[in-house]
C-alpha cells in the first residue's frame, strides 16, 4: 500500500491560557493537494493507497463525508510539538512514500513572558556581580532564563510593557529524509516582497539542505491578492510557474507521481 | 432611537505579515447578547433601536440574513486599534445608550522583534558607555528601542531565539464613560483558576475603576469545561450566578433594561 502524508494549515503556539501565536495559512492548498492525489490515483486505476492528512485546528478541513475522501485519514494538531509527534507516530507505523509539507509550521514557540521593567532589573543585578568580559553571556543567560516570569497556566495580566521570549522550534522538514531515505519529499518556501531571483535562490537553498525532491516557491504578495502564484522547482531547475491553488496542486501531484 | 453597542470575539494583533497574536474567545456570548436584546425589545413592543455589533475577524458572526437580525449592524475589526477607531466613530455619530463590552481585547500589541543575541549585544554596548547609576534606565531604553529589529512588513525568519516586545494597549473600557456619562456600561472580567472571592474582588475593582453599571465575572476553567459560569455584579453586590452563555446573556440584558 502507498502512504502519503499531506500537512496543511498554520500551527498554533500558546502564549498563555487565552493568547496564541497563529499563522494566517488557511489550509486551502492542502485540500487541493489531497483532491488532486485522489484524482490522479483514480485515473491510474489504483485503490491501494492512504492519505494521512495532518491539519491544524485553525485550518479548514476536507469534507470526509464526501465519499471521494474515503482514502483520507485526518489528524488534527495544534502546535509544532504536536505536529512532530503525529509525524513520528506515522513513520513508526507505516512506510511513508510521499510527503507534501504544505503546513506553515511556526519557527518559534513562546518560552516565557516577563514585564519589561522586571527584566531590566534582573539584567542590572546580574551585571553588577559579573566581570565585564562575561557581560554578553550574562545578558543572554538572563534574557533566556529570567526569574520573574509570569505564570502561563493562568491568564497573563499586567499594566506594564512585556517581553515575550520565543524559542526556535525543531525544523521538521530537516528530519524527514533521515526517517526514510526513499521518501519523495515536497517542500514549500514562502517569502514576501522579494524578487523572483531571490525567491528561487532561497527555495533552492532550502531544497538542498532538506533534500526536497520538489520545491514550491511562492510569494505572500500574490496570496494576499488572491491569485496565489507558485514556481515549481526540481534540482534547481524551474519546471513551471502556476497560478491558483488548484493549478499549483495539480502540477505538484503530477510531477510527484508521473515517474512511479 | 436607542443605540446599543455590543463587542464580541478576540482581537488579532499582527506580529508580522503571517504571524498573529490571537485570543481563544469565540464570540458566542456576543451573539446570545444581541439575540436577548432583540427578544427583550420585541416583548416590550419597541422597534426604535439599533444594535451596533463590533466583532473580530476570528469570531463567529450573527446571521444577518435572519430577519430577527434586522436591528443589527455589523462592524468587523481586527486589532485593538481598529476596535477603538470603530467605537470612536460610533460615539461621534450616535448617542450610545447601552454598551456591552464582551470582546476579549488584547492587553498587548506587538511592538518589535529582535534576535536574542543581537539584543544582548546592544545592551552590552550601551552599558559600556553608561554610568552605573543609569544602568536601569539604559537597559529599559534598549529593551524598548533596540536598533537591530526585524522588518515586520516581511515574513520574519531566523535561526536564532527571538525577543518579541509587547506594548500595552489603550484600555478601551476606561474611555467609555468619558464619552457619555449617561451610558449604561456592562464590563467583563475573565480570570483562570482563582477562588470565587478573588474573582469577585478583582471584578469589583475593575467595575469601580471603569464605572461599570454591571459586571460579569467569569473563570476560564468553566468555559473550557463547556459550562460557562458567570457571576453578575452590580455596585459590588452579587445579583446572581448563572450557568451557560444563554442564561448569562438573559440575565445581563434583563438587569440592563428592566429599569428603563
């Protein structure tokens, strides 16, 4: 049996019990991708496949009551950690053949929050007892591990300006080929307001670093304008430029499956 | 004509072009409140009123195609600033009689984002040329106005841990009675995991500070459990305890309108 993973939507990182860091990604492209895989497999007369659809709580979901979606299993996730856990479980259970990572995974998770004044006091106190040569380390250490942090299991309330420390998250895409060298991996690079050359250059770097077999480079400007343009790249070669999520999804699925 | 303002949902503050700080508030209570006002006015045989419904982009909206909603005008908002602008315009245009502020307005807006290492370097540099007596001020100033901030009109990307500085927003509820001394103002206080005594005490303080005519105190714990309990308070006196958004809305509207 063939196993696909499609990730979609934007992750949600908790700041406290009511505040979250979210991402504007709607998950619409993910649904197009699942639909195009189903269409492709149907035309090829194949029934023996499963799409594991990992989708965030804020994204739109495929309609599983639609019988075309018989091949789709839904996994709802929230933050980056829950995405990673779900992926690990799926790789443990199945041999994953194709992975389309269209989800907007947060680069950062909220680590702690502290009133600005208290943080300034802690840095001052720390430096008063630190040799000048160690100041940089001492400041960094205090920024990373201050004492007077707010209790995030409550609802943070304060009349002061605040500092929110963000910790970088695990780059999920960098782990996937390690799990299965034979995996066909499709990556995405989203930038804003850059030249096409810079977009392609950045996408190529990311593709190389993470061993992506296909890479879709897109600019937020076109998404905001409602026309979503994408450049599909393979081994640093531009395969084509597409307009609209449907055409982008069709091109990705075709390029992914045509040489099977 | 009577003019009501009902605010609902949770505000959305931009971190950059794709990342937002959101709030879990669904806006469901706001819809119950609008419906209960309509019911009350209908039973009183009154037709000459308008509900100005200010609702955030992430919240559910009342169904305006429903003819019961003829008296409702919708104003969609995003961040705290847009809420304030909308309220100012409405107070300029109409004499507002009743204001139910059920919206979860962010206490903070994202001011700037900077890699943690760069911030540490800036603080170190600043202190090297600052007298010890002025360290606290110098640190605070650098935390508030660092130089190496990221361009928020793009999509922020970094391999370093980051610092996000949050600036406190205008407390909208504190401005309302200044705009119209005769206004009937309903405020809300949400806490998590506190004793009923502390919840009531905090709600009373807030009611006094902002001259609220009614105050609904609630604990997030009950909302998360799906039973939403609320304590309705007037002049520091508990009028009643209610379970479920429908009953809370009914009690607020009754207490607000019964002495007209």
